[in-house]
C-alpha cells in the first residue's frame, strides 16, 4: 500500500507540472523573492529524518509536500499547525510562554507551515506567532490572511474589504506583526462582493513583484473564482473547511485544484476538535470560543453527531489509531496536494496529530471508513446564517 500511495503522489506531482505548463501563467519576481524561492527550493524533495535532525522514533512530520505548481510552488511539511487556538476562539489557552514553547516543539518535530491571520484576536495571534518564530523564519513559514473589515480595531461582521488599499494595509501590518520581510502565503480570508477577484489577484501579484508576498491563496471560494484569480496570479493554495463531516469541496473545488496544480489546505481538519472525541453534549465552551455559537456544537447536535466519533473509534481500534489521527490520515490520503493545519494547545495532541502522517490506509480501508461515516447524517450546520452567507457556493 505504501508503494501505491507513493505512485499516487508521483502521479499528482506530474499532474501539477502538466497543469502549470498548460495554464502558462508567468510572473515577474524581484531578486529578493528569487533568494527566498531558492531557499524554498533547497528544502524541496523529501528530506530524511536525519536531514532535519529529528531523532528516530520521535513523533514528527518528516515528509515535505508541495502546494501549488510552477511559479506558485511552495514546499511545506505534510502537516501544518493552525495557530488560532493558541490565544483565540478555543476556550482555555496557554499563557504566552507555553504557547511559544509549543510552536518551538512543533518546529523541532518537523512542522514548517504555521497559519494565522490578523483577525485572530484580532491582531494578537499574528503577534504571538511572530514572537515565536523570531529567528526561525529561514526554516519555517507563516501564512496569513486579509479581507475582513475593521473600523477602529472592531470587525464589521456584515462586510468584507478586499480593496487594494486594505490588502496593502493588512500586508504592511502583517509584515510588522510577524516580523518577516515577506509573507510566505497571503490568503484572501473571505470573498468581497464589492471587489472583483481580478482586482484582488492583481493587487497580490503586485505585492509579489514587490517582494512583500511570496504566494497567493484564497479561502472558501468556488471553482469559478479560482479560475478567474488563477489566470491573473497563480494560486498556491485554497484554504477551506474540509474534514469527514464537511466534504462539500469534493464536488468541484478539489478536482479543480488537482487539475490546475493548486494546493489545498483543509482548515478545522478535526472539525474544531469534535472528531478528536473529547467533546460531548456537556462540554462547556468559554465565552471567547466561537463553537458555543455554531449550530453543530449545540448539545443536541453534539449528542447526535457523536455516532460519527464512535465510527472513527471503531475503525481506529482495528489499527491502534485515535479518532483525531483517523480524521487527519483520511484527509492526507485524499491527495499529496492536501496539507491539513490542525490546531492544538497541547504537546500530547501535537504528537498524536503528527503521527497521523505515518498512517497508511489501503483503498479498501478508505472505502470502509467513508461508508461507515457517510451512513450517519450530520446534524447542525457548520456556521450561522451570516457566516454561511460569506461562503461561495
Ligand atoms: N480560513 C479560515 O476561514 C479558517 C477558519 C477556521 C480555522 N482556520 C485555521 O485552521 C486551524 C485549525 O482550525 P480549528 O482550531 O478550528 O480546528 P481543528 O484543528 O479541527 O481543531 C482544533 C481543536 O481540536 C482539539 N484537538 C487537537 N488535536 C486533538 C487531538 N489529537 N485529540 C483531541 N482533540 C484535539 C484542540 O484542542 P486542544 O488544544 O485541547 O488540543 C482544539 O480545540 C486554525 O488554527 C486556523 O489556522 C482557518
């Protein structure tokens, strides 16, 4: 099966190259950017554990996967780290020193992809990540996002702002908060009905030429938006929600990404912790935790959806894996252009999650897992009506 998965990877890599040639998009890059790209290239390939100084047996992510293709290629660890919960939206969080220590533990265990935006906090998550990654940004990368609208530091939740002026403002703020010379991957967080995607792509392409941004990404967009944006500025990755309880992207976005050689970064890959199996209908979320407002995290929905966790537990028992590991390994078997970014505040969960990269399922096991989970209806929508209205269908 390992061989089968390697073959699959090779085929998808060839698909990337073909798609890059077919799209024929080119980009002018600055000398500074060339240097960073050369460093990225040096990280390419599949370094051994010894190359990364990761001791044998240590829970770690050792493989490097490629998001995007051609000029947009970005080599990252096969599992990233979502930094949001370190100080935002996930109830109890560690103090700053412990959060920084956890990020350093992730680096020691091979993680090179860290995700944040200005909107977590707002503004505080980027600063925390910037502090933690000081001195490490030659080895690891942080991705961030633009597009929410803020007035005097307060988010206007009914509107988005991807105007060129705001993209540029967020870029400057993020560079400062993260303490980097260029943003490794700059995503639009949510589409802005008032700014055509072509304008957004042109603005990011300019920032790339100026050496302030290295790669372009979009969140929660449909295939038409991806096509339009990609024809102007090659997209490295789409970041949207994707896990065993939310598979909408399989309809058109994922096949389209595969065809065009665009990477995919599933956010909330453990369904905001639910698929980790430690949440039940009695779980109390803190006021800072957005799960308390989400329909899928109301007690009645949790109670019904726990059958899905039971299915993961039953499947995991046959191979000695936890439900979180099953959820992550399933995503990774969907293609080597898919790099999940689970979040955690705990070293034990970090180690557990990284070990998911070592799990190999046969095609039959994948079918069995999917059949057992999809037989159980999911109760409760993932977002409230306002948040859902911002997701492109
Ligand atoms: N683009 C977007 O619109 C968007 C939206 C949401 C999130 N994101 C990104 O995606 C990242 C991850 O999303 P997320 O935090 O919503 O969801 P997630 O990664 O699916 O789940 C995180 C939750 O799972 C728990 N957890 C982690 N590992 C576990 C394990 N092995 N067993 C049991 N529980 C475990 C964590 O609690 P512990 O701390 O106790 O481990 C945490 O509460 C964010 O940090 C952010 O970067 C992007």
